[in-house]
C-alpha cells in the first residue's frame, strides 16, 4: 500500500490521499467535493481566486492556477501577465475594509512538487493590535496570527468577505476588458488539455 497523507481543510474536512498527491491538483480535480466555502470568487478556467483552504482568516485569498506549473518562471508569459492583473484587482478589493492595514503577499515554492499559488493575506489591524502581532519577515509572528481565527467563529465573515470580493471582481472593468469575465469552462490539471480559456498552456 502506498504511503498516504491527509489534506486538511478549514472547516474540518479531510481527505486521505497518496503521499505524492499535489494539493493544488487535488483541489482542481475534486472541485465538487471541496467545502462550499472554498468556491472560487474568480475562475477564468485557468486562474482561480478563493479563500485559503486551511486558514480561517476572512479575505485571505489564494491566487492559483489550475495547470501544475511550479514557479512563475515556468508560466507562459501571457499567463504571468494575467496573474499580475488579477492580483492587482484583488489587492484593490482588500481596500474596501479600513480595518485591513496591509496585505502580505507570499509566493512559497515548495521543495516537493510545487504548484504555483500566491497568498494574499490581509492584516486585520484590530487583531494585530490586540495580540501584538509583528508581520516583519525576520521577526514574524504571522504563524500565531493565522491561528487566531477560528473557523466556527469566522465562517459567516469568510462567506460575507468572499461575496464582497466576488462582487468587486465581477464589477471590474479591467477584468472584463481583458476577458476574465464570465468564467470559461473548467479544465483539468493534468496532461491532455492544451488550450484553456484562450491561453496556451503547455502540458506538464
Ligand atoms: Zn499540482
């Protein structure tokens, strides 16, 4: 029997998968089995924006891609441009809430089977102040910050915030002009799909 591991989700849902399963590809290929709260706020068939799968920080958005590509350097340039456009608008959406004092953007390449995605983590000032959170990278207490948001107390806020961001993105003239809206058909993560939403993506 192959080695197994568990994929944990913010609402307590878990999936037991083979050890070499990529979380990004799993989420892409099992979209209908994921907690409803993770429904994308933007999905053009290649780029997805959704609440973080593990942490219950409201407005914590993950900008990901469906194809299994590991780094920004491996992504076709036109798709890299589209990613930057999406992050530009998502960051603007964060400014709707005055209590968000900054947004930390992280792009961590995992050592093992990296699947490109970027964290856009809002720093809620009231929570930061209450718990003396230091977000500076060399002395960061961001791991502690993430744990301060309990799903059972934040579920409604997460849903409300996701709805607000979805509305903001759908009303974006920039995204509409560039063809992000409406959503194009779902594509698979794995080899076989060569053309996705008007952008050519190599099979990997
Ligand atoms: Zn993957």
